[in-house]
C-alpha cells in the first residue's frame, strides 16, 4: 500500500514535474530606454504556458501599444489588443501597467493587469528600436510557473532568420523551461482598427 502510494506520488511528480522551475532572470536589452520601447508592436509569435494562453485564447492580429506615462516614465501602460478568432472578430483589449523600481527603468518591470493581482516579472531582453523586440514575462505561484516569450515587430511580419536566431537565444537563456512549441501569430487580413 505504502509502496503503491509512493509510486503514485512519484509518477504524478514525473508527469507534472511539480514544483516547476523558477522564473528566469534573463539579461536585459542593452541600452534599454522606454522611449525606444514605446509605440506599437505586432506580435509575430510566442511561446506561452496555458495560464498565459488563457487570456490570449483565439487571438489573431495581436498587437500592443506601449505608452510611457508623461509624469513618471517608470510607469508604463501597455494595451494588449487582438481580434477574437478572426480578423473581423470582436476586439479584445486588456491593459497592463508596468512599474519599475529603477530610475530610469532598465527593461525589467513588474506587470499587473489589475491593482491587487499578483504581478508578473516583465523583461525586455532584445530591443532593436525600429525593427523588433523580445519580451519574457513570468509569474510563479504555488510552485506553478507560467511564462510567455513574445516576439514583437514594428511590422506585422519578421524575417524568418531573425525569428530563428531569437528562438536560439531563448534556448540559450533557458527561458522555455516547459519545452513548449513556438506558435506564430496570425497577422493576415488584419485591419488594426485600434
Ligand atoms: C550602448 O551604449 C554605449 C554607450 O553609449 C555604446 O558604446 C554601445 O555601442 C551601445 N550598445 C548597443 C548594443 O547599442
Ligand atoms: C495610463 O493608465 C492610467 C490608468 O488607466 C491613466 O490614468 C493614464 O492616463 C494612462 N497614461 C497614458 C500615457 O496612457
Ligand atoms: C486601455 O487603455 C487604452 C489606451 O490607454 C484606453 O483607451 C482604454 O480605455 C483602456 N481600456 C480598459 C478596458 O481599461
Ligand atoms: C517588483 O516588485 C517587487 C516587490 O514589490 C520588488 O522587490 C521588485 O524590486 C520589483 N521589480 C522591479 C523590476 O521593479
Ligand atoms: C533575412 O535576414 C537575413 C540575415 O539578416 C538575410 O540574409 C536574408 O536575406 C533576409 N531574408 C529576407 C527574406 O529578407
Ligand atoms: C485573407 O484574405 C484572403 C482574401 O479574402 C483569403 O483568401 C485568405 O484565406 C485570408 N487569409 C487568412 C489567414 O485569413
């Protein structure tokens, strides 16, 4: 009986491998400034655990608008915008507030959807101002780690070679601890009404 119990626990542990690995603390984009990160980015693709995918379920034409607050540049509004299921599907907007204890902010933030909710660690790890950027966010609670790597571009598409190099970097930094697949975001026939 005891042996069976131990065996079950071990098997469950192996299947779910709880607790999950800690959130990673990756190096940040060199010379990060919020002015360079501000503006509109299109989501080229992502690697995302189910917890994060829940919010973005069925999203196409996904883009984000990054707006630094004039009074306090360490507080940043991020609007996450997409259409549900189809380019002409209902618009879904969810706003996030980024805060940093560093002045000026260095690319690492606490990201919160609502005051009082636990905040995720938000890291801008690559930033080519006019071209592309990469963001890794992660939240660990009760030994469960949810994370997302977003590949973002100033245009709705991005050179495949660059995407592959970014995916190599993600592997080198060991950000994809659950070995999830990279998923390209659908950016065809989008109107970007907002
Ligand atoms: C970062 O800034 C320093 C000092 O301005 C500069 O020498 C360096 O080339 C910059 N690095 C990158 C990757 O832009
Ligand atoms: C950021 O969001 C806050 C709260 O929603 C709002 O008061 C503020 O005006 C926004 N700032 C910008 C620059 O959008
Ligand atoms: C999200 O932010 C945008 C731009 O700052 C604002 O227009 C919109 O009202 C906000 N939406 C929600 C649901 O807070
Ligand atoms: C995020 O919040 C925690 C807890 O308040 C704080 O210790 C940490 O410095 C913050 N991180 C950043 C990047 O501001
Ligand atoms: C993509 O980028 C690589 C390396 O920067 C370049 O050699 C290649 O020509 C580009 N491909 C396209 C289709 O632009
Ligand atoms: C985009 O629109 C074209 C023409 O209406 C259609 O043939 C194509 O399947 C659409 N692509 C996607 C991904 O919706």
